[in-house]
């Protein structure tokens, strides 16, 4: 499996439709616009849960992401604190 790097951390749900607020760990917020699939995991983990991205937008210094299959505030709450990771080659 490819080495993973963290590009953001999920801070909290955003609204009540399953979106989450991300603290970016990269200087390029545009990087998030090109993503279709990411891995959600604990900070030190080398593997985690693959998730598909439905929508991305920015709000000030934050990135707001809507993941496929996460449609409620409760679903988004379960993702709090996880890191968004991508393969190092990406």
C-alpha cells in the first residue's frame, strides 16, 4: 500500500446535511478541488476508511467537504478528529 500523507483534519460538522469543516494542513486549498477519493484515519494510522467526495468549497481558511453517504449531522459527527489522507504520490 502507498504511503499516506495528511492534508487536513476534520474539525466538526458544518450545517445539518452531512458536510464537515476541515482544517487544511497544506498551503494549497486548490488541492482539495482535485480530489475524488481520500482515506479518513487517525493521525498516526497507515490505513483507514476510503471515502468519496461529493462536493468541496472553501469558507475563509477552512475547507468544507461533503462525503458520499454522509447525509446527517450525526453522520458527520462520527468523523470529527479524523485526518484526511492521500497517497504520497498524489
